[in-house]
C-alpha cells in the first residue's frame, strides 16, 4: 500500500504477450468502516433530514471522504473501487 503497488499488469505467459490489468482491493470487499448497512451490521444509516434528531450527514460525509482519500493514496491510478459489501451480506433476513 505504501509503495502504491496494489495495481499491476500480470503477464500470463512466458514471452509476456498476454497480459491482464489486475489489482488488490483496499479493504477486501468490505464497506468502509461505519458504512455497512446490511442486517448483519450495526452501523447507523445516513440521515439527511435536518429536522430529524438522527441527522448525521454533516458528520458522515467528511468521514467517508476521508476514507476515500486514504484509500486513493494506495493506488497510482486516478480511479478506485469502493467496495460496499462482503460475501453473504445483504441478505433478506438472518433466518434465511
């Protein structure tokens, strides 16, 4: 991460004539800390209604942007993937 080598060209044969651009996810497939909205998580939802006692956008958006900047510092390219789920997440209920 510190050397910004999480993306690479993988050459799939000995003479380097076949290649594939690939990389490593910053946080696996997990969502950013504090932004998991699956029934298996307990993170608070985003509430943008300023009249609500649960309003939190003014706090959550800077938290999200800070995470994105931290993630972007680990990649050479200008594009990053923001993963928002993990295997077996976003299910309908815990009983299924």
